[in-house]
């Protein structure tokens, strides 16, 4: 766990003046999504591209389908298809 948070801990000094509290919260959400992608062994850039292209059509009833865990099987299938 310590190694997982090391980049964030090292960057604290650089991010000290990131802006107001809302920007800090936004950064925390983005860091959480990226770390979850890494934990699930999916490419964070591919996840963000897929999730953000589907976000405009999402509703509050189906937004849970855009989490890294929900999209991991699809991203893994896409990766395997590209490798073949």
C-alpha cells in the first residue's frame, strides 16, 4: 500500500498550490480512478477515453456502469482482441 501512494506523497509539495478546495477534491477523484485502473491492471488512458465518451449519454440510474471495475471486462476483451 505504501508503494501505491508514494507518487502522491512525493507530489504533495508540487501540488500544494493546486488551487481552491474544489480543485483538490477533483484531483483526489482523478487519482482514485487512475489508481483503481492500475489495481485492476487496465490502462488508465483507455479507461478514461471509454468512460468519458459514454458519460454524456449516462443517467443517474446507469452511471455505476462507468466505474473502472464495471468496464474492466470490456477493456480486457479489447486488449486481447488487439493483441491477436
